[in-house]
């Protein structure tokens, strides 16, 4: 992984992610398929200047999509649930949700 921005693609702002943020102090990100948990932890700690307690990852299999008679698949992707340590403040983008 050459840069931190290749590890973390984007934050996922969904209803389930907002509930996890409020209840469990957890952030949800789309990350690179080949990124490991330690790389995700280092990237979040460096980019957002917070301490990470734990990282859980999920590989999401792409769904089949059809356009008339043509069928194709969406690409596979990886999701990371990043739990911040107790007492750490949320990044600015997450505070306003």
C-alpha cells in the first residue's frame, strides 16, 4: 500500500453506520480489498489523529445487475468497522451526522 488514501477509500454513511457510531463509538469505511486490519488501523490513526481500539473487516461480494438482456456484476469490495478507544473524539465529518 503506497499511501493512506489507497487504504481508506471513503466513509460509509448509512443508517446502520450511524447507529454503530452513536452506540458503539465505531466508524465504518470502505477500504481496499488487499488492505489488512493493521494497515486500516494505522491509516485511521494517522489521518484522523485518534486512537483505534479494534478493527473488524467484511468482504462484500458484488451483486449481479441487469440492463435489459445484458447482465454483469458489481465489483467485490471490503468494509471496515473501526472502533475508537473510550474518550477519543469523533472526526469532524462524523460529528455532524
